C-alpha cells in the first residue's frame, strides 16, 4: 500500500475536493510554499509538488 496523503495546499479553489484530505488554499506561490513547510514540520511528513501545482504532504 502507498503512503497516506495527510494534507494538500493549492492555489486553485477548483482543485479543492470536499470530504477528502484537509486542503488549504494559498493566495500565491510564496504563501503556498510557506503553508506546506509549516504543515510538513507539524505533521512530520514528506512534501511533494505535483505537475498540476498542488503540493501534497504524505506520511513518511
């Protein structure tokens, strides 16, 4: 089984999926990276940026 996605950070409100993992909407790329870094530290996870611009935090 793969890693569990703990959170997502996106710039695009259309990419927020209701009822899925906790998803945070950032105002710009700098804000997105800051939120993702804070989440990865708090959740002790791994961070990945997808080709569609969404950043996901997974368990290690």
